[in-house]
C-alpha cells in the first residue's frame, strides 16, 4: 500500500489513505454500496471476519459456465452464517449457500453447491494435490497474493470446435497448469508466473538484450525464435488440415503476393536464434514544425541471422513501409549480429553493443537477467527525461498526472526462463 499510494489518483480511486487502512472494510463498503439495508461493517461483519479470502471458478457441467466460489476466513461460525445470510439478502442474492470447512466459510450460488464444494474440500483439498504443490513450490514463495489454474481443465471447458484447434495450433496446449504469486519488496511489486509445460525450449540460450546501449528506453528480446516459429507453423499446418480454418499454404501465398514476405521463412530470419528490438532515449530532434523528426528516432533490431538474408528482409520492410511511412533503413553487419536501424548512428550503437546490463534501473527491474531467455524492459526515468526535453523544446507542458506518475515510477521489467519442466516469468515494477 505504501508503494501504490504514491501513484497519483490511487487514493482518490480506492479511498485508501493510509498504510494501516482496513482493506477488508474498504472491500466491504464497495460491496455494500450495491445493496440496500446492508449492516454496518463494525457491527455486522468485523466481529466474525478473518484476514484471508479467496476466489475460485469451479468446473461445471459440459457447456456450462464455471460455478463461482468465494472462501472467507471466519472467527465465529454462527455469527458468520447469520452475517453472510443477511448480506446475501441485502444484496438481492437470496438463496446463496454457505458451508464451513475448518476456519473458512465457502460461499456459493446455492446451498447444494456450497455443501458439495465443502465435502470435496474435506475429502481432497487442493492443498494436498501433487500438481498444485509442485507448481506452488516452483514459485518459491506464495507472497501476499497467489493463484493457481488448471489450464487443461479450463481450456477443455471454455473452448469448442475450431477454438480448440486454434488453441492447439498456438502451442499453448502443451501447458498443463500455472501458478502465480504477487510479492512486495521495499521498492518494487513483483508478479511471478510458473507454467508447467514446454512453452519454451529447454535449450533456449541467454538473450543478448543486456548488451544494448545503457540509454535504451524500451525494448524486448528473446532467444530460440526461429525454432519456435517453425514449431508453431508445423502445429498450425497439422491443426488446419483437420478443421475448417482454411489452408495455411493459401494464406502464406496471399501474404507473399500482397506484401512480398515469405512465411514462415522471413519470420524465422527476423527472429533468428537471438533477437532484440529497442527504442533509444537519445538523439531525438524536432523538425521545423515542432514534431519529432523520424530520422532522429533511434529505433532498431539485431538478429543472429545471416546478414545477406537480413538485407533482403530489410528491403521488403522498406517496400511495405513505402505505402505508410517511407523509411530509408540502415543495415549493418557485426560480430554481435545483423542490424536493421532507423539511422546510421543507432545502427552503429547496436552493432557495437553497450552497457545496459550494468545500468541500475535494468538490474533493479529485470529479475535474473543473466539467465533470462527473454526480456522486456521500460525505463520510466529515461521516459521522463525525454518528456522534459520535448517540453523544453516545444514549450508544451506534460499533463500533470502523467508527470506525477513518471516521477514515482523507475522501471518495469519482464524476464523469462526455463527451470526444469517449468516456463518461468517474472514481472517487476520498480518505484523511485
């Protein structure tokens, strides 16, 4: 709460004005506003309400929506039963069912459902499920909030027909389950995701993203792209052959005829074994009309693919861009890979590499960067510097809310890696 309260409008939108505010009361007040004649929190709810709560989507019959389940820790079962009944009546949800397991109230749409869920929890609690335990263990810690999803069960219930075919073609069908945890550090909020399944190649190397210039404002990079594209293409071909989705080769022929791009070859050339794309914070200039000069924008990519193939790809990019925003792209070969950039200066910077990996904001925002197969990064401090530069040159002030937000935030990073059977991702928002 201390971190979030520094974000402009957070207090106004949530009503949370102190690190010691009772979040249970805030949540209840929001609920009570929708009802009529609901009891006061202090007298009708606080005496029996515990400190933990959870939400679940329970599997229903084929073709039916999942059944919602709310689980609330309670300190007095009788008082909780009476209080929840009163709350369901004041909210217009007569018929809500309540059952108890240990120190928790299970609240469902009907009493039969509540009783069934309670019986199932007594007989085989999720906390004893081997898959759940393994997934949560992969996270390392449960944090201040955590969640778990049986992906296969969810997709089997939610998708039908061609939707299932498209899902299989995406490669996501190889994921069995996922767990997530939200943690808070002294200057950051972090969300960790662990997916049980081969979403990423176990042979994926470490991305060269950290070798970008330290002045990088935004970018992303990953390894194993060419291999992943071929795998997805093969899966899509197999799936489309067994459905009414249309022939993939016809689609590829249409794309080549209209754009000149050859699928999947050109996408594989673009990504190679190691791919990074970045936007730099330096060099931005305004033209005579006060608009950023596109030629001064330092934007580019670096790929491990052969330079001759990348040159051909850049030529096709220029042909397509000619109809929208004509560009004279620069290609450069280097020991670090083949470069396509918006100008000579940035092409040289990408070819030479830089010290982003040593930048304080990057180290704070990107978890385990030296082992990451994929990275996405935004530097809000540099974004504020660019905004100030533009304001000085144009005389136009940045909106106050946007400025206050940028002054609070430092950087945001996402890193991904493979850990045994798990594809891991960590998202971290760092505050100044």
